[in-house]
């Protein structure tokens, strides 16, 4: 396991520092009960009008769908995701309607809301002792066709979920990068008043 070099300047809960995105997984399964708990946490994400536009399509390793899901990833990602316990594709509904209405209109916040669900998914996975790694190295056109995703849904990203493994399973070039990353200082992204770069 990598040591965590992250430092905070405020009293941030340790859960946020424990969550990071390794590529080395140990090939163990993610039981359905654990995956359901992870999805249950995601469903409590906030969303505009409580529309909850996210959808999750998933495959367990060693399931009939595993190779299908794995082949939708870029070859580089396939090389390390093959050792994960589950693959999840996160989708968002680009249209929304008031409850009971068929008058669908474009949703301004579908990706934003799905991102909130993904964050809670990742944090719950961390709490259960798993790690997640989100990626957009995906053949999105192939994924849409293979997974029968309707046009109104945007495929946002794929996520690998699993138990962290020994970094020796990775190519040597990736082994050196297998540690939690740092973040920009608050001053680089939070500005009082107008946009400041």
C-alpha cells in the first residue's frame, strides 16, 4: 500500500484524503452487497429538482459481461482495469420533465448531478475498503452501441472498483506513479468576487 503524502490546511475529514485512484488492483471480487451499498450512497447525491439523472451500468469480474465492458475501455486502461473487481459506466439523462409530465426539456445540470453521485460512490467505496478509479479513456461510440444506451443519455465516464493490489502488477513506468496525488492550493481555484483565472 502506498503511503499518503497529502496534507491539508483545514480540518478536512480523513475520508477525503483516503480516497485516491490507484491502478493496481488485486483481482478480488466485489460482492453484490458491497456494490449495492456503494450505489445506495450514490443515490443520495443532490440533483436539480431531485431528478437524479444518473444511471450506472456495471459488470462484475468473471461475469458474462466482464470482457464486454473491459473491451470498451482504451487499451491502456484495459491493461490495469483487468485486475479490478467491477467496472461501472456512469451515464446521465440529458433531458428532464416535471413529475408526471411528458414534456421533456434539456437538463442544464445532468453532468454536474451525475458527478455528485460519482463522488458519493467513490467515498462510500473508500469507506468499505475499496478504491475507485474514474476514467474517460473509453470508446464512447462503441460503448453506446454495445450497452444499448439511448441517445438522450450521455456516457460520462467509466469507473474501476476493487481492492488495492501490489503495484508490482503494473508496468514499471506506472509503478512510480502509484501513490495519492496532491492538489492545488485553495487560492488557485477559490476567489472572492470575479473570475480570477
